[in-house]
């Protein structure tokens, strides 16, 4: 039996060799002989660093929930913001990463590992292993393959539109670990259909629950299907799956018992977490993700947008749990401290996994869109009563007009899911509705004068990010249009 100490260095070598010409791949080593048993597959899937970390953060970099001061661009700021992130922040037409890591390569590494597991399982004699374990391993690999691909699609394909999805360029759907299999972009429809297929198959293979939230299970799949269908604006299916997830797991924290002074108030794997994953922060210079540095009161880069801060009610506990006021030259601004990943470093390592609060919000939104306001109100109120000081929350009425209810739910979604890696996807889909579309503007005080440094109209082509230079150079994939 090969130990994890042997397995992981080999995979690290394969990661290094990813700079070969087909850059979406991670090159296999020794005909994959290092994975031969179900236990080998379990060890790989249980490697948290490989399978649950490294998910993209450039959607959050590009979104509107934060701002930075001009001082943050000065040479003496630590961590120094790389030019790539300055470009992404200002939505400059040519903004893109030069290197594939992390926003492209890291999720494709997860996909590569998932494919390794699937290929190994296909060679195992089922008579020699526990059938339940084999099903769980296969279901987990299928889940990871779809989960990682969804994050890539939120950055590098157009927002899903049923009328154009079979024409819009997708991202490569990798179903083999063999780097000699050519990678093609395909269409957005093919990209999303592959995720639906993988998740649907995983649903029939996985157990109801897992002993730790970093392992997939049926609840995890229902939750991811709900998120996936929401991003497709398929609200009936998003409703079905969010409700199925909540039937199996509906735990909510009561924020009255959460510290309002702690910079890291939530424990990892707490009871709301359905599936735990985090984005990627690289501390080398230039620091990937430095622009999202929440820092400390006296040294904070990513400041929460004033309109968002003002939207929290006085008795809304999220105002003091999620937000902390800064000091000194940063006075009167706020930093984010509501991370569902208990990161003791102020670096932007944010939870972007699946949790029950997101499911309540998806259910509420989809009920409201279907005109079922009593059920929409029930889902929203169940969530929010746990977020307000005891005895102060006033329920949303079941007779609230449909559009008013929907608007309220979307506002609460933004407040609840702050810095979860979902705002960019929400902007992309909501911009297609004239009631909710939003033109974004970045302003900065430069030499004492407020200056617009960038703007992003609703539905602009820049809502689809440019694929990193390194990927284009080494793969020959077609670049997104500007």
C-alpha cells in the first residue's frame, strides 16, 4: 500500500510539468501506477490542500463589494498589489493574469486528480473492494470534477443564456488525465451539461452524509446543483435542489451566540457548512490576491463598500460580526471579518464552499420568482431571525408584493454571502434583468480629487475575463473577445 507521503510528491511533480503545450492538463507520471487501490484514491480525495483549496478569486477581485484607496497602490504597501490586480480592479480592457496559477491551473488540477481517481476505479476488480466505498469514491470524483469546472466557467465563459449557450465558447471539459487528449473550448451549453451529468451521476452514488464537511455527499450534490442551476437562471431546478438539500440539512447558527469582537468569529466546519472549500492566496511577491487583503484596523486594503455597510440594520448582528471599523488613516472604513473559514492570517483566504444559509436564500429567491411569496417569506425569515438580535427581527410578510419580496431577498443575499466568491456570478446573471442590472464604477481620491479609474456597464464583455496569457500561449485555445 502506498502511503500519502509517496503519493503526494509524485503529484507535485505532475503539477510542475503542467507547463507542457496543453496547459489545461497536468501530465501523468509512470502511467499513473502510483494510484492502484481504492485506498490510494481515498487518500488523494482526502488531501484537503489538493481538492478543497485553490479555487479562483478573480471574480471577487472584480466584484463590487469592496474598494481600495490610492495609498494601497504605493510601493511601500505590504502586501504590494500586483499590476494584474490593479488592472482587474479597474476593469481595464486588457486586464488578465499572465500566469495560469491560480485561477485556471488550480481548478484544472482538481479536475485532473478527479480523472485519475475515475480511471483507477475503472480498473479495480469490484469483487476485491467494498462496493459502497467504490461508489462513494466515484461519486466524490464526479462531484469534484463538476465543482471545479463551475468556478472556471464563472470567470472565462459568458454568463449562461439559454438562447446562446449552444453558440458561446465554453471552457475545456477534461474527462481524461492524458495530456495528449486535445483540449477544446466547446460551447457554454456543453460545459454546463457536463457539470449536470457529473452531479446527477454523483447523486446516485454518494451517501447521505459525510463524517467531515470536506468530503462530498448527497447534500453536497443537491446544494451544488442548486448553485449551478441558479447561475443558469433555471430557477425551477434551483428551487428543487435547494429544498432537497434543506430536507437533509437545515442547520443554522444563531448569531446571538457569535462573538462580535473576534476577527475570526466562525469555527471551521461549523454546523452550517455543507461542503468546505476555500479560494487561493499566494504569499509570494507579487502576492496573488493581495488586493483583497482584509488586514487589521491600521493596515487594511479591501474596504467594504459604503452602500453595503449602510444596508445592514442597527440590530442586524452581521453588521458587527462581518464588519469591523478601521482606524488611523483608514478610519470610517470597514474590513471584512465574517469568513466561514477560520483563517487566522489576515490574508484573503475566503470560504467559498456550500452552506445552509445559501440554500435558504436560493429557495427564497426561487419561490419569489415563482410568485409563491408565503414560501419565499418563510425561507427568508427562517434565516434572518438567526441573524438579528433576539426579539428585534420583523418578519417579511407573506403578502409582500412579488417584486418587492424578490428585491428584498436579493439584497439579503448580497449581505449574507459577502466575500463568498458568489457576487460576480450574481452580477452576471442579474444584469440581464432590467430591474436589477447595475453599472459599476471605481472611484479613487488622487491628488485630492475624486477620480473615476474604471467603469463596467451591465452586460459588458468584460464580465467574461480574459484567459491567462500562459494558457493561451501553451494551449492554443481561442482568447475571449473584447
